């Protein structure tokens, strides 16, 4: 079972995907998904921008340590 809140919900989702079949329950609380047109979309280079801010080559590398 995994639980993630906010951006941790996305990491939990990615971990569940990588741990194929080992996660039987996934609880995601307030994941930062934009599912409507009421907020502006994130820029196309948002992941690169975040990577630059945290000094990592890829945000995906963070979840590989789970």
C-alpha cells in the first residue's frame, strides 16, 4: 500500500507503476493534476525548469530511489 499527498501522490503513482503488481492499494490525496480549462496549462518546458531548480538531470530519477 502506498500513500502520497500533493506532489508525493505523483511519486507514489510512478512507484506503483514501476513496482508492477506489488502495490495492491494506492491512495493519492490532492495530486497536482489540472483536469479542466479553468487554470492555465503549464509551459511545455516545465519539467526541464523544475529539473534546473533542483539540480537533477531528471525528476524521474528521484522516484527511482523509492
